[in-house]
């Protein structure tokens, strides 16, 4: 969220120093004790003053806060892309399946690779008819299928992937992520990495990918919970700002991954070929309404009773 936070109309923020200056001048002009402050000691003036000056200060600060919030709302704060209004297409999802030699270990019966393939089949079943793509990687990354609505083909292809068909061993996750980003460039979407390890030594490259891409990245950890790889994956995933989900015997892990992937933003091709960011300034309107009502109530309570009759 904070990586993507910005303002749609930042020009309105130039009003903030002007508003603060106007508020200060108005408060100074309406200060009935301004002249006395230059002649009487502050403690003595406080003892001679009737009324709650602290309350007046907080009321004035409340007005300033309302003005500033209104300006920020007009500037259009945002942190996520707007879903496309031109179609009801679901968000595409790319699966990045590790096929390194370590995936052949059998500490997860029958093997890590076969368990991963079964999870791909579960995801394909859960997203039947929704765009699903597949990338296989080890020492190199390869696009197996771009996002397709025929998810059964994705499950079939994943079942055929193994370390034996990969050109060379390794953990080229960064290359796989970049390949996925290029594939999803026009549509947006999200990524699920299905692996038994993440390249902790590539933390800087993973951070750069995170900074240059808005894609939601999740990780399905295909290792036993007690494995040392499980804790090391959390460290590497933090560089991607990715959430790690541990593999489970049932489909709880798949349901959680698919549910979060469905909330990923989808790019919108606007008239200028840019992206459309969701307007989020309206979240400040309830706060503005509360401040206005409080100020209105206090103003009414100070009017003479004959004027209210």
C-alpha cells in the first residue's frame, strides 16, 4: 500500500501552506488578548482571564484539521488501481512453478514436485474458466502457457514439469518474476510462486522488482513446516512484500491464495494508454462530516436564546 501511495491531483497540496497561513492570521486577528500579551506576564494574564482558552484553541485546531482534510481529499489520495469498467473479466493469475532438483525430495510424500503439481491442479479447478498462466523455472525461466481460460490445460502441463526437463538447475526466481510481469503487462493481475526455497542472496533484485511492479505476489511454501527452508523463505519473501502460505493437506492453502489473488488490481487501458488509479479521497468525508457537525453544534450553543426562538 505505502509503496503505491500517491496523489492523483497533487497540485491541490500547494494550498496547505496557504490554508495554514490564513488560519494563523485569522486566529491572530480574533485573539482578544493579543494586545495584553505584550504588556502583562503570561501567568498573570492567565489568572486574570475568564473563560476556557484551551477549549477555544481546540475548536480552532478542529477547523484547521477540517480544511486540511478537505484539501487532501481534493488531491485524490490513492494506493491501488481501479478495476476495469470495460469488462467483467476476472484478474489473470500467473503460477511460477519451481522445478529445481530440490523439488524431487520426498519429505512431502510422494515428493515436493508432485505435491506442487497437485496444488496447481487444485488452483486450476478453483479458477475454472478464469485466466490462468504457468511459468516453470530452475536455473532459467520459461513461459509454459500465457493466461488461458482452459485451466485444465495448465494442470496437465504442470504435471509434466520436472527437474529433468529443465536446461540447468538453479533458482532463477527473479527471471521468472520479470517474465511474468512482461506477460501480465497489459492486463495486470497477480503471481503465485510455488517453490521450496527463495533466493535469499537475490534480496536486492527482488526489492527492485517490487519497486518497479504493482503486481500482487504470493508464495506457496512446498516444504514441511519444521524445515529450515520454511523460515528462510519468510526472510526472502519480505523483500518482495509477498505473503507466504504454508502447504496444507487439504485445500485451505489454495482457497486462501485464490481469494487474495481475486482482489488484485487489474490494469485499465485509458485513452492515454496509462492506468487508472482508484479515487480514495472519499474515505475522508465521514471525518469531515463529524468535524463539521461538532463545529455546528458548538456554534448553535453559543447563540443567544432569543435568536434561536
